[in-house]
C-alpha cells in the first residue's frame, strides 16, 4: 500500500496530530489533486467495473475530477470506445470543461464521448431521429420570454375564461407557463391532466378551471407544433416519447452507451430521471455501468423542477447499487466545514445521511486553521456595505497573495447586490456581476434603445433626454438644461426646441436623427442599429482604452446586436414581412414585459471582485467569501407557492416529510458557505431602511457561529465620505485594468485565416468581440450549407424526398441578414432556389450515399483544441474517402484549389481525429455545379500543422500587429482601425 493510500485510510485519526503531519497530508493531497493520484474512494469510483454506482460527493471533494478521470480510465485502461460513453450534466460550461479534460487522451479515429447537458443530448437525439415519430427536426427552441410571447399572441384562441380576466388579459400567462413547465418536469402528459380534470369530483368551478387548463395545455402544444417550435421541457418529454414509441431506437442507444455518467444528480427532475432509467435500466447493467454523482445537501434547484427524491431513492430503484462517499474536502478550512455541517443537519431526516445511516461530515485536508468563519451584525445597510469594502481592502493590504479575483460577494437575490456595486464604485474597486441577468439594464444598451425609441417617436421626452446625455455626443449639461427650460416655458416638447439650439453637437445630433428617421420604414433593424452606432462613433472610446470595463461594454453591445439579428430572422420567418425598427421596439418592450433580461457579458480570469447570487456561485470557490443581507424573509426567502399548483394526485416525485422550502433554502445557504476556502463572512444589518429592525436569518443560529456586533463608530470614515448613498459620495473612476496575454481554448480554420490576414482584425473579432454588420454573402452561404445538411439527413430516412421538399427546407433555413434592400434579398433568394434546383437535378437519385454529413472533428495542437466541421464525406471504392466542402462563391482555378488551405485543414482533421484516409479533397461550387478535386501529401499536412502551431504561439504572445493592405477595403473594422489602408 502506498503512503498516499495509508494517509487516506487513516486521515480521521491523523488529522488532529501535529502541524507537521497536517502539512504533510495537505501537501500530499494537493499534489495528488494536480497529478493522476487520487484518494482511495476517488480511485474506487474511477475503477468501478459494472452495475449501478452512487457517488455521494460532498462540497469540494473533487466530483468533477472523478467523472473525468473515470472517462479517461474507461478509454485508456478498459479500451472503451469514446462514443460508447454518455456523460450528462447541467451547464454547457461544465460539459465543455469535461470535454477539454479528456481531450488529451482521445485515441485517433474515434468520435468524442457524448458529453452534454440533458437538453443538448435530447436535442441531438431528436435532430437525428425525430423524423421517426413525425417530428419536424428543424424545430426552433423557445426560451421562456418567447413562450410568453407565443401565448400572448394567441391568448384569445386558448378558450380561456377564468384565466383570461378582460381587465388584465396577460395576468396568468406566467403562471400557466410555470404550470406547464412543472407538468413537463414531472412528465405528466396531456392525457393524464385531462383525465384528472374530467374525473375531478370536487367544486364544480374548480373542475372547470382544471378542464380549462387542460385545454390550454393542449392548444399550447398545438401552437408549438404548428410553428415547428419546442420549449426546453419538450426536449426531454419528446425524447422519452421517441424511446417509448420506437423500441428499436431505444435499443440502438442502449447498446451504444455502455457506460453512463450523471453529474449533479441531485438536480435532476423526475422526467430527466425517467430518461436515465430508459437509457440505462437496472436490468441491463450486468456488463455495463451507470454512475451518478451528487450531493443531496447541494440540491438547490427546486424552482427548476429538481427532485431531491431522485438521489434519495436511487438505491431503491437500482438494487445492488454500490455506494462510495467522498468526504475529503480540498477546498475549505475545517471551521467552515464544521459550521456548514451543523447547519445542514437540520434537514434530517430527509437526507441521505439519515436515510442510509452514513456520515457526510466533511474533513478538510488543509488541516486545522486559526481562521474561523465570522457572523457580523452592522447597524445599517450603509454600514454593512462600508464594512465589506474596508475588509476587502484590509485583506488585500495585509495578505498580498490575494488579489481582487479571490473575493466574492454572494447574495440570495440579484437586487441585494446593488448597494455593494455602489460601494465598489465609490472605492474604485474593479468588479463584475457574474452569472447575472441584466443586459437591458446596461448603460450602453439603454443608450441604443433610447436612440431607437427617439427615431420611432421623437416626442418620447424621457428617451430623448437620455440621448442628449450620451457621453460620446459631448453635449454640455448647461445646454441640455437650457433646452429643458425652454421646452417648459413654451409648453412644448423637448424635440421641438432642439432646432433653436446653435450648439454644433446638438445640430449634428439633429442631422443624424433626421437622416435615420427617414430610413425607419426602409431599412431593417440590423442595418439601422449597426449604422447608427457607427455614425455616432459610439464604440470608439471603448476601443481606444483597453480596460476590462470597456471590454465588457463592447461584449454587451455584441450580445445586444445579436438579439437584433435574431429578432430580424425570427420576424421574417413568423410574419413573412420585412422587419422594421418599430416592430423591433414593440418586440423588445414585450420581451421586457415577459421578464426577459438576458445575461450580461462576462470575462473570465481577470482581476475583478465577483458579485453573484448564491445560485450562480454553485461549482465555484474563492479564498474570501462574503454572504450578505442575511435576514429573515431574504434568506430564507418567503415561500411563494406557484399560482397554479400541480395537484398532489399527479405529482410523481416523493415529497419530503419536512418543509421543502426551508430545506431547500438551508441547502442553498450551505452551498454559499462551502464556496469559501479561507475567509467566510456572514453579514447583515439591523436596519435596511424600514420602520422596524430586521430579524437575523435563523440559519445564522443554526451554524453555531457567534454573532459579533460592529458599531457604526468603529468603521473608518474618510474626510470626503459623507455616506454611501448621500450626495457627497464622490464616485472614483474605475481602475484601468488591462487584460493579460490571450490564450485561446479553441481555434477554427476561420480564426486561423483571420489571423494570417491581419492579427489586429483577429483581436478585434475574437478578443474584443467588436460587433460587425451582417454580411449577405455569409448569410447566403450559411443558408445553403444548412439546407444541404438537412436535405441529406432527410434523405437517410426518406430517399424519395422531392425537390419541393428541398425548397421547403431552403425556405426554413433562409437568413435574411446583410442585404442592401428587399430587392437584393429577393434576387439572392431566387438565385439560391435555382442553384438548388440544379443541385437536385444533378445529384438525384444519389449515386453515392454519404458516409457523414457535417462531421465535426477536434485535434490538439500544442495543447489547444483545433476543430472544424466537414460538410460531407463520401466513401470511395478503394476504402478511402472524399472530403467535400460546399462553396457558394465563384469557382477557383485548379491551381488555386491545389493551394487551398481549408481542405488541407479538413484532411488533417479527417486523418488525426476521424481515422479516415482522404484520397480526394473536393470543392463543390454549388452555383454552377462544378467539382474541383485536389490531394495533399503527408508533408503538406505536416506543414499545415506547423503553420497552426506557429500561429497559435503568436496569438499567445500577444502579437496583434496590423498588416495594412488591399484587404482593408473589405474589412468590417476599417472605420475604427487607425492602420487601415486607404488606397
């Protein structure tokens, strides 16, 4: 037995011995964490052979590492094919992290493991197999705000009475959608709901309401199907339906996935668990495995339908299940773990610990620590913020190993963070809101929306006032005040008095607004937004000074402009009409009414203090954590039950004996506490501005931490400080923080090509994310590629697919972005129809059945993933393959094709990632049906590999020098680039 294993076996007795032993154990485990060595129980989980396995992984015990190491073990030691492994988790970020970790050991010639979120997995299955049950596989997934809008648009066709009050018709839309979402979480079918409603033997009015809801559920489903739309709940329920109605397909996936791994199992809902049981049934695991990893103490997503009963009942569902408990915590000091454990045991008996008679008391591998978690009572909210700011500055000054990114401020709700944002701004401390919504609340987005609203309605004085105050316009405040006074004196609109101003900036603004007002019925929203932003040079100040805050502004603008693009595509598809800026403003206002407020941009690994909700902190860790606003009715929150609750007779999950709301809030508090590595501060104020003093959260008492009272007089006061929220609180300018060298995690051919054309363009596009106007040629090319992909996928199921069906696919994939005007768009559309007609005539019936359609590949070069997607791979008689890349531009000469870089990259991917032998590399020019074929030698491909490696090193080194030339004339950034060639 190795020393590390002996340590793991006896750590409970050794941990209390001398500090030398403690340090030895801690260092051993830290090195083990960084290397392949793991503790005894982690290794058992990794080496598990067959059958069901429940891994109870406490906070900070390395559960993600166990999952990824098990995947590596299966591939390297057990020689399992990667595509025979299915790993499901809950966030795209977690899935990508797993893929990145296993990427280095992937054998040549195999697909990657199926590592997805539940919804992405279901989407892939339905896109591939949905035609088997008559599903239109080109469906669009509706986020919640668009579900709300769909209901609103069809509200009066849902046959509602009680749930359609004429005085407030939209009152129950959110409640109905929440109800439908919960039905999907529980996999309750329309038939089950209708049967319940029809057989309801209670109050007659209540029975009618249930029947009304059943009718609305049915109509909502019909509306989605008619428009080829799905919501996220549909993805899971339709996949279950597919597997149940097509046993042959279920058998196919069961045979493929010999090893299934589920991350964050405690967060699964009933329907997701049903899907797991279909793919990996208990009676089919003799030579296969199902490993679920979770912690009931960290089940915090009941509002999203998570059923903690799944993990509590796993052993009952899978008899003979092996269980491994991970208790060694590599994150937090022992006093933090002890306090958190004392808190969460109040959830007994509805815990795994109580039900299974196991211990879940975590042991910190950092040994004893003199630093204990602190609970702090302040007098007022202002004092709470001030104390937090001063504590951050104190730790930074006294412990230089900590920088701003090591601090996190956690709150139960986003709104509770607002005062702390003001505090950070006052002190000039860098910060970012992590995982938070609020894109529409950003200053830059509100500026652009105000400009658009003024174009639509110049009498909108609020929006016009905001426009006049946009920094880049440089309009003096005294001039704005004069105009406001003039409008009041003349009893007229602010817009009417602009013309009397002789100030050049006002006159310039008037001209811009006048010009664009003349275009609001002619140009599309995308055209107007891009040109307006460019015309007033809105982004220039943010590009000139490369700070984190400026970079965030640019990224947020990019996110907003992507929303405009999405609206334009959806609007054309839905209405078959030309989108206008008026329609866009109406849409945005409806989306905001529906509760839409997308996430802001984030920049990872930068020196900023992190502010987030406790929910958003899940899976993260920080040396210093402040949990704030810890008072009753905030944490725990009040129990707001759903307006329309699912009848208990229909609920399929097992409900706990205790109060499920308080238990969930307690688990959430536990999650917040266990984010901390060294310092944990739990703070609250006696008064938050109300008439009565606040009551501290009961969870504080449950932690066993003694509360310290801090008097206002103890807080340091500077001479310039007159109060955080007072008029005299002069805000400091945010610190300029430059980002470090950029190290990409992924490179594509397009990115490589962009860098080789101009490194500065690469920086503008992929680092700063400066938004660019849509390009009609790219839109058209993307549409043709997607059309041919969907056409060939459909041919697999229906070889008799007609030309008319091909054009239907084309119409659904049409992207109307970047065209000069409607005539330009229509001519392009007609050109596309003609070239597809020619394609169909020349290729049908298929002479060769494609081996792959849009096949993705990934290879690693110098530790970075390089990948792409090959349009089509056809088999050749000699066992080789032909790689086909569709082109919608003009045909090149044979000489140019022989030098084409893209096909060489694809050949490299086919050989190294897919284990194929590309004998032919073909560019298929769809416009004239011409195919030009070339080849590449091993030496050619080796040279391309070197070129990628060299380019990567230049990017890593921060080499973003501009390369002016004729290509500047076609560059999207020529108006902001100081080096652009003007020839």
